[in-house]
C-alpha cells in the first residue's frame, strides 16, 4: 500500500472521523466503517471479515475504531496470526447500521 492509500485508510478508520463535524453525542459509522460492519449482518454470529470484497486486508485502525465505538467486539484470538483482529458485530453496531448515515452540511 502506498503512502497516499495508507493515509486514506487511516483517515477512513479514524475513530473521530465518523462525526464529520456533527454533535459529538451523535456518532455513526463513516462510509468505510459501514462497509466493514455491513459484512457481518448476514454472517452467523455477526462474524466480521478479515478481508474486503477485493481480497485486501481491512486496515487494523478501521477495525479498532469500530471496537472503540462499541460497534464490533473481539471474538477470539488466532494463535497462528495473533495480529489479526477477529471480531463480531455487536447489538450497538446493528443499531448504528439501522440509522441513516450522517450527511455533511
């Protein structure tokens, strides 16, 4: 991943980027976070994927931001790949996805 793509991924994953200048009390997933979380809606137990639709690994910062907001939670550790974050969608995450995305003014 090049420097530009890395910065874009970091910006998309930033825990505070989902607010987009709105009231701090209203926190909803940004577009990248929604794409990640939506993948768990139809999976057994709400299992969230490690890879996107193109086979690319989801950025760990994006996953950590979702965990920090309570939309995802670690499911179990992988002893063969301890750096992989295997998570599942939470009830709070399902509620966040059911609300319309915030729009920028």
